C-alpha cells in the first residue's frame, strides 16, 4: 500500500495489481494487430457480397411476410395458399415482425446486414480455431473471398447479402464448428441446433459434420447414432407426420415437373462446371488435413464426407428409389459446409506450404491453379488431383522435387493463370462494349467472373503485408471504405421504387380499383412488392413447388398455358436449361383474348415496354422516371432488358 499526502491529510492509495496493467497493454496490442487484417477481410467480403435488394430467394421470404400481414392481398397468392415450407423455420416469424415495423425494403436490408455481420464474425472465430497466430488471417481472407458456391452454377452461394435464413443459419453452424474445434461439444450442439431452427436444411448439414467427427473420434457414438436412425425408420413405417414422407414415393407427373423447373435439386442434371468447385475444395481439404492437428483434421474430413454422402444419398433416393422426404430435405446441400471448409483449407495450405520446400510449393501452385480454373472441371479437377498426388508422394518420401522442377511448375502455372486473366479481361471488355443505356455491371455481375475471387484473395494477402507499412494504412483504409460506400448497395433507383411501392403510383391506383390476381409478364415479385397483390403466375412461384404438389400442378398448368398462348417462353418452365429466344415484343392479341376469356383469368395484365416499343392495343401506358435495366441470359450470351414504361390491360370486367 502506497501513501499520498494532500493539503490536510495522508491518504492510502492502493497499488495496481501485478499483471493487470500488462494484461490491458497486451489486449490493446492484440486489438491493434488484429484491426488491420480484420478490416481488409471484412471489406473484401462485403465487396464480393454486394447488396442487391429484395432479389433472389429474399423475394420468397419477404413475400411470405407480406402475405402474413395482408392475407386478403398478397396472402391470396397461390404460392402462399399452397405453402409447404415456411412452418419449419422461425425465420418467417422474425421477418414478418420486421416488415411490419420497418417496411419491406428496410427490413430486408437490416436482415441482410445482420446476417453478413454474424457470418463474418463466425468465420473469424472458425479461422482462429483452425490456425493460430498471423496465419489465421490468411485463413480468414480465404473464407471471406474464395468462391464458396455449391450445386447448380450461379444458384447457391455462401454468406449472401440477402434477407434469407441461410446466411444466419450458416453463421450459427460455423460458430458450432469453431466450438467443436475448441472441444466445447455442448456449445457446438447448441449453435448447430440454433442453425436448424433458423433453416433446417443448413443446420442438418452442420449436424452431419459434428456426428461424423464424433464417430471418427470415438466409435462408441455409433451406439447412439444407429438407434436414432432406426427410430427414424420406425417412425416412417408407422406413418408419423413428416417422417412418413421418407417412404412416400414421388409420382411420375410431379417428379417430371420438378425435374423441369427445379433441375438444381437433382445432381445428375447439373452441368459439368458444377462439379469443378467440389473437386477443387476436396483436393484442398485432403492436403490441408495432413497439415493440421487431429481435431481439425477430423472436422475437415467430416465436412468432405458429409458433402459426398449428401450427394450420394440424393442420387440414390432421387434417381433409383424415389423418396419425397429426401427430395425435400435436399441432402446434396450438405455441400455448403464442404465449400466453406474447402476455402478455409486452401487458406491453411497457403499459410503452411508457402514457406516449405520445393515439393510443398509445387503442391500449393497446383492448388492455386485449381482454384483459378475451378469452374473448368478438366483443368481445375486435374490440377487438384495432381496436387494431392504430389503432396502424398512427397510426404511418403517417394518424390523429392528439385528446385528446377519447382521453377518450371511455377512458370507453367503462372502462364495458365495469366492466360485466364487475359481471356476474362477481354470478356469483361466485350461486356462493357455491349452495355445498353442505363445498364451498370455492378459487383454482383463482376464477381461471377471466375478469376475475381482468386484475385481478391491475392489482394487480401497484399493487404495483410501492407499492414507493416505505416504510410500505406490510412490511404488503403480510405480507399476501401469509399469503395464500400459507393459500390456495396447495387440497387438502382427504379428497383428502390419497387421496394417502397412508389415505382408507378398511377399504375398502383388503377389496379387497386379492381380485386383479383395480376399477371406481370416477365415478372418476378413485382406484384407483391410494387402492387401488394397476388400474382397470377410467375417463374418465381415455381421455386417452392418441391414442398407442395398442389402448387406444382397449378403452377405447371398456368405456365404451360402462357407458353402456348405466346405470352411466355420455355425459359419460364425450365430456367436451368440452355437459353431460348426471348419473348416477342408484341403481345399476340389472340393469346391475350384467350387468356382473358378463361374462368380463372387474371384481373389485370402488366406488360413491360422497351423504348420505342408500341403498347398493346387497349393498354394504358405508365412511363418510368428512370429506366429499369436488368441482365438476362440470351441465346447469344448476356443481354440487357431495358424497360422504360409499363402497359396495363384490364382482363376481366
């Protein structure tokens, strides 16, 4: 105890506890060292996951919230009257409350931001449990920027900026895997259980990884697993609701519709480029598994095995023995965990092999080549397989590559990577040259070029290294923040007006004068978002038909009718097939008359109009203040749909 003398008395002053000040200094030092790499990884993650508004599957969940809040409006949409999926998740309840409090646009943005933050935080913890020290930042950058996509190309991505439960459920599962790596099984189970409550399919993938890892650690866990699986079979045999679907076959008519509209649910229908990323991710996991401690090795290999078993189960029970529950559970989506840990595995390989001998560097170069060509199965898969083979041979002392061989390999790999960069640069230049007025190839489109994620990973490594240069820190930080402010929100002014229902007040008022469904040609969720009305039919409604046979039958019949009348194309029925010619600009008068004469005809038809395009006969025209320009797949490549006005036809008196 020290003493201090004041003007009139002596006061005892407690001395600092030993180590307290040192702990604070160490904490501050650790925080300062972590801030720079976390900022870079988070910035790159956001740039590769830009916000595109209520788009993609967010339209389904926001539409469900609008339907619950307006049962006599959007709630009458056939997609929601025949809903077979929403009751299995807590997410719709939360989103409904947010939409009621904030409105669709702000609610979707809020959920997207929370999901991104949760995902990145969980990925940060997972990276730290997989690798310590400075190497963990390399793993985090890999998790943040590498293309962790799975399944049908361009459909499912990891950690998306969307108002869906997937991103939040992924974050919970990643936190659970991190807890498992730290030896906290109860916490791991709690996080994975939370993920299942948010999104059962995503949570089930995490559960599969935990179970496989536990069985690999101790075979006695089979004494729990086997009776559990037996109980599921007994429940299915007894006809217990939901479990009974396991033994319920899918009738040929329903299955045929699913294979047309939902080809992404059937791995055997995927194109070859869908198999390149899993092959590259598997190669990265197999190499990384030899470089990490036992517990991390089990989790990595469990993620790989879970994805492989999920695809196998899907193939068997969809192609050989039809099972409604298997088709609906979609076990092939276990690949999402394989994808995430495949990216983390490559980060581990970069962190560990980059400073190794010639054999390690050859392995790393081949893995890097595989990631650059991940969408090209022969090159990407071949390079990944060769990397695994060389790594195994080096570890077993069956191969001792010389420095000359290493230099030659690096040269060839560098040449191939440079070639890919040149080819994609030319493709991007061609895209820019074909832009229509008002089109903006934002980050959401640019990131689809396969070379972008590897370049972003390289940029992340450079960012980490730049942290040692004090003069570069403020400049780079400012550039990154400005890039996020300018580019992260990809919504156009016209799209924002769709979300807040101010796109065309006159059109909304006219349609409000008569109840009934609205057919918005080439539409997605405009009838829900811009009009607050049920849609007569859209391609989007077909996204959920796997969960409802009545919805599938009604959707298929209406889509077929539109195609026969010339008001839609086969792309509406088979969106994953090769592109077909776009719908003719002029609406066939006979087709419109036939549709409007049907007993179940829509009340209104809304037709998008391009600049200079004549309006359908008898239609009222509502011009847009700003054109709505969206990219569309065409026979000869990407094209742009530029809508400058909408025509409104009254269909039923």
